[in-house]
């Protein structure tokens, strides 16, 4: 909110600020708008309230001013009057019904403002009128919080006396006591604690009042809290005690008080840092460090990463503190978990004076740190030449040779050419760091220029990669090999070409006979690297200085520079290449052009460069046969798409098809890119073009549910009744996917297009079938309103069959309520009712619903089977149990092959279903009933090895001597095939004791009669085919939807 000039304000506001009552009265008498607003939506009453001008306020209110008008930040005149601490204005506004509970955009009421602005008299007026003195603003602060923050003891007393809660915390979970402690408001802190405030309360990060007071150096509050007996070493969420905080903030007086009260000087926090670590690293922690050391702090305590206080002092070069630590026993060569000593740290951060101190005190310059590096590695890597000089002067390897034995009797320091764990010497590090002074110091000290690291790289490789021109010059002058390749085949020229520094490095290498035709092991030259990293100047230089580089530009093995530049979005490099090449339509191994890659990556500038230089937007890739247009449409890159369309003169460019017959419009809609769809339609894309399966763009929009895409297509007269290769329309797809809004749009369009079209697919299914099957109640409701008799059209396997077979209780209920008994007992082509379908699906809820609406529990289909028989054959235990126990379904019904439900359950090995059926009957007629093959349930159960069922049948009196049409008893039915059964029959016929004569004769006769039959007759079908295979397209809707 800026400061506005009074001269730009309305005359009424100017008169108010001039405190000219007569002018105000005159302007109001001239019918000036008393509620006129300025740029910040402030009214004249806001101005008068701010000034506390009682006569003007009264005059404005009498003239109709809105006493609760809110400005742009929702401040009312009452807020303004309170902020100005004008109690008379506050009283007057309250008298005229000003809202004392009004909130501004920060959710602050006038009481919050009064507390924050020390407006005690105003608060006295407001408190009796407010609903709740503990109301919080957006930050969670109450008026008490604001009173404490303003340091107003009188206000705090007033609020506490009016039942303000000291225990309420703000959104940082801070109680008023924490703010009082932080600000050093001792009297307020005492008052709050005397009223019951918790001296150990914690905020969201675990800070207590003691932490708060310690952080800001409020020694009096600290002393008071300690006298109260608060826990002196209570950690916050990070494990820091008040002593940690005091040392970190450099509050030496507080630290002294805490130590004197017994705070643990060696208590580690969550990362293992003690207060001494904090004192060593903090800006103002010198006195704290001395205090801690003198009071027994462990100078060698290591954090979880192994850092000692001396490591921490080395980070910022705390020279004096380092000396104190060393003098008090600090370990010079203490290593952290990376192996770094304080000398490594000092070298890394360039603290020469501290390096001298450490080396004077015996620090090991040959100690290996992170990745096995010496301190010298780190000093030169980060370009600290003074540190490098210091380490070289005192730390290099030297030895004393005995004059008598000519042997080394004493050696110390380090070898300058010793590599780290990755084979890099200090010279590699210096070349990478780019400080030529460090590099020259090393070279003059005997560093090996040709030493390779584990990747085969010399110092020159590192200098080239980092664009260190002076280092390159120094190394080449000293004799470094300029065309030496690393283990990947890259020369320094490759790295220089990739570097984003000015071309001087590359130019120098080329002038000194670097070979630009050399390729790495993947076949890439310096030109490829320059293109891949987008270095136009390097690319131009290479093309200027070598004819061989032109061949590299045209080469597509392994990938052309043009592709690399396009893929990485380097339009400047791409422009250089485009101006050099004749053919921009070369393809990579996947058949993609540079234009395709640029489009796929969404690089509009690259697409613009390529199209302006004649690249074709119609080249297709090898796999999907996508053009750049397909890639742009699929990824929603509208700017790229626009450029591609505009660069071609072909009128049918927008209708180019991929391997599946998809156009760019189809891909744009399928991925929900509405703006791309609009552009393609405007540019003439065929709205009803179909792919190889006959599906149009509208079919795709129906699946995704993108209403904006559908709207765009409908505006261009998309045909809603177009059919795919299975006869399905966009209405089918929308209904199947549950897009009710689209279904409504399509139905309206279909009425005007062809009101007689029944919208049935080639399997006879309507959109109503699809909606019911997938449980989309809103779609189904629309379809029922549109044509309630649509279920009579198409496949007799009705929508209710679809709903119950897929356990969609909601759509099933909707259909039953809408259509009643007409659909409940409807039959499909096999004569099966919805109850059969529910039984097949083991859908107990569906069974309950249908039977509640008078479904016939014993209705038979064309094969003579009831729902109970259907569920028994398919092992639907829950359905069997419900139909048996709750609906008393008839067990004696037989199908056309004379199978009962018990026969069917046994025939498919559904033991539990068979036992449930047997549990409901003792009828010998049912137990010994034979089917058309003369088989009893005992025959079938025995053949399938259902031991518990066999036992149950036998205990209920099932006969064991009955024979089927093959002459086999139930015992013989156990045989794995007929030949085995015949053999078993022969054996049994000769066994003694024989049964009575009148029983054995027919029995033996039957056995012997059948044992020598040569032609084996096929068994009659004892049961129908599985439900899902009875007829094409009846129940197998899963297959349709899986597409």
C-alpha cells in the first residue's frame, strides 16, 4: 500500500484532513457521496476515525456514513480509531453500532489492534462488548499475545482480569510466556507465571522460555527462570539446550549464568554438537568458548560426523579460538568421518594464518582426507594460492640421508605427485580449480604434467573442461600432451568444446595442433560435444578451422550434431548447423529427425530455426510412425504445433496418420490439450476422421471426459453417432466411463441428428448396458429419462443382468425402481433371468434386491436350470447359502439332462456347495436321483474325489450298488477311466463272499457285458457349458471393456 497524496483525494477527504468542519458540512449539504472510496477503498469515515475528529465523525454518521465500511484490507473505521488510540472516537463509533468483532484480512479485531498499539482506554471500552477476548488472528495470536509483544503490562493485567487465557498458543505453538521471555519482559513474565503460565512450555520446535531468553541475552529473565527451577538442560526439537543457544548467539553473560547453575557443558544435540562446537563456529562466541573450556568442556568431543570443536573453528578461520582449543589439549589431527582434519578444513576455506598455527603445532600435511586428498589438494582445488604456498613450503616430502650408510634415516611431509583415491594429483586439482598461480607453484615444485587419474585424464583435460585458459596455456607451454585421450577416448579438445566458457580455450588448443577429427569411443567428435552443450562460438570456430569438422556435422553415426543440439534445446548452435547443412531431415536410428526431437522436447525456438531452414514436418519415425505434428499435439506444445502447420503448404497436413491411423487431433484430445485441439480444428483438421479401428476423435474425448475438447469438436459438427469396428458410438464410451455431462450433450445432439437411431453396438448393447455394468448411476439416470424403454432394444441380456453380474448394486437398484417387474423377470437369449446372473456372480445383495421385487426364485432357463443350480455349478457358496436358507429354493428341480443342483455341485468339485445342499435334505429320492446318464450324486462325488460329500451321502442312505449306463457302481466310478473300471469290475466279480444269488446275477451280467466293448461312446452332456461361454456377447462384457 503506497503513500497517497492528499491533493489527489476527494474534496470531502481533503476537508476532513484539513479539520475544516464547515467545509465538510458544506460538501455534505451539496449531496456529496458520504461513502465515497479512495484507491484503497477507504471512506471519509476511515479518515475521520484515524484523526479522531469527533464532530466530523458525528456529522458523517448522521449523513449516512457506513460505520462498518471495510477498506481493501478489511479495516473498519473502528480499527482506525483504535490504532490511533482515540478512546472518544472509539466510544462514539461503538455507540453507533460499530462492529467490535469485525476482522481485517489478518483476522485481527479492534481488540487485537488495541493490544498491539498500547491503546489501553480503547481496550477498556471494547472488552465488555467483544464475544471472546481469546479470539485468535490468522497467526493464531490472541490479544494477550499482542499485549505481551508490545510490552504493555497494564494491558496484560487488564486482559488476564477479563479471563484471557495465558495457555493459548499461536500457530507456532508459542505461549505468551515465550514472547515475554524472548523480549526480556521480566514483570510480564512474573505476572504470567503467577497466573499459572507454564515456565516449561514448548513451541512447535521445542523452544522453552529459557531457550528464548537465552537466545536474546535476557539475563534477568534467565536468572528468574532458573530460580523457579526450570529444567536447565531441556533440549529443543534439535537437541539444543539453552546453553547451546546462548553460545551460538554469543550471549556470554547468559552462558556464564547457565554454567554457574550447573548446565551440562558437554551435552550433545541431535547431530552430536556440544555447546563448545557452537561457540567455536559462531561470530561472537569467543568469550563463550573460553568460558566452556575453563569449565571442563571436552575440547575433543566429536559430532556424529566426527567434527571436533577445532574443525568448527577452522571453517571460519577462528584463529584465537583455535589457539585456545589447541592449548587446552585439542587434537591437531583429529579426523572426521570423511578423514578430514582441521588442516583440511582450513585449507578448503583458505585460512592461511590458521594453517600456519596448525602446522606449527604439528599438523600432518600428508594426512589423507575426503577421497584420499591431502590438504594441498583442497587448497589448490578452491584456488587459495597463499595456502598452497604455505603447504608447499612446509609440507613437501623431505629426507635426511646418513653420510655413513648412505640410507634415509629421517623423512617427513608428502610427495606432491601422490594421487587421491581417484588417481588425481594436486596438479589435477589445481587445473580443475583454475588458479594459474597454484598450478605454477605446483609445476615449479616438480608436479608431473602427464600423470593420469583413474579415468585416464591428465591435468590438461581438467583445465579444458573447466575453461581455465591460463592453466591451459601454462600446461601446454610446460609440455602437456595436447591430443592425449582419456579412457573414454576424449581429448582436451572434446572437453574444451563442451565447456561454456569463451572460445579462447578451444582456439588456443586448435592453434597448438589439437586434432578436431579425433573421436571418442562412442564416435563423437569435438563438433558433437559443442553441439550437445550448445556452444555456438566453439561450434563456429571448429567449422571455420577444419574441413574435417564439416564431415562430422553431416555424419549421423552414432547421432548427428544436429540431433544433439535439437534434443538439448540449443537454438543458437542449431542455427549454425542448419546454415551449414544441406539436408536437415536426416534421421537417427529410431527414424526421428532433429525437428521431431525439438518438438518432442517443446523447444519452440529450435522448431522455429529448423522450419525456417526448410526442415520437413512430415517425416515419420520408425516405430509409431509419428510426425513432429503428432509429437507436438501429444505433448501439448501449441507454439511448436503452430509453427509446424504454418511451415507446410500441404492442405492435409493436419490429417496425417500414424501407424494406428491416429491424427494429431486425436492425440491432442486424448491427452487433454484443448488449445492444440482448437488450433488443429481451425487449421482444417477433419473432425470425424477414424483410426484403423474406426474410432474418431470424439470417441477419445468420450473416454477422457474432457468437456472442453468435446465442446470444441461439437462446434465443428462432430458426428455423435459414428461407430467404431464394434459398432460403438461416443455415447457408449461416455456411458461406460461415467461422464454424465457428455452423455447429456450427446443425447441432445443425437436427437437432432437421427432420433430413430437405437444406439446399439454390433453385440446388441446400448449405452444403458454399459452404464449399468460399470455402476455409473448418474449416466444411467440420464439414459432412463431419455428413453426408459431402451432396455428392450438390442441384446436381451438387459442392463439389469449387466448390473447384477458385476455387483453394481446402485445401478441395479435404480433400474428396478424405474422399471419394476418388467425387467426383474426379463430373460436373455438363453432364458436366464437377472436372478441367474446375480447367482452366477455370487452377488447376495443383488439376489436380495431382485427377490424383494418378486423375482421368481425357481425360474428355469432354456437348459432347465434355476439360479440355485447356476450358483451350485459355479461354486458360489454365498449365493447357494442365501437361496437355500433364506429363500427356500427348490432342491428337486432337474435340468434337461436330469441333473439336480447336487449333481452340478459335485460335477465341478464344489465340495462346500454340495455339503450346503445336503444339509438341507434327507430325501432319499433326491440323494439317489439319477441323471440322463443314470449317475447319482454319489457316482459323481466319488469320481471327483469329494470324500466329505461321499461320506455325507452314505450317511444319508445313498445306495452303493446302483449302476450307471456304463454299468458302473459308485465304487467303480472312482476309477480314472473306463478300462480301469472294467478291470476292477472283473476282479470284484470273482471276490468272495458273493452277494446273494438274486443280487449277483444281474450285477455280474452288467459288468461282463460292458467290459469288452470296443467302441467307447461319448458321455451325454451332464451339464451345460460355463455361463460365460453360453453365447457370444452375453456375459463376456469384461472383454469389451478391457479394450
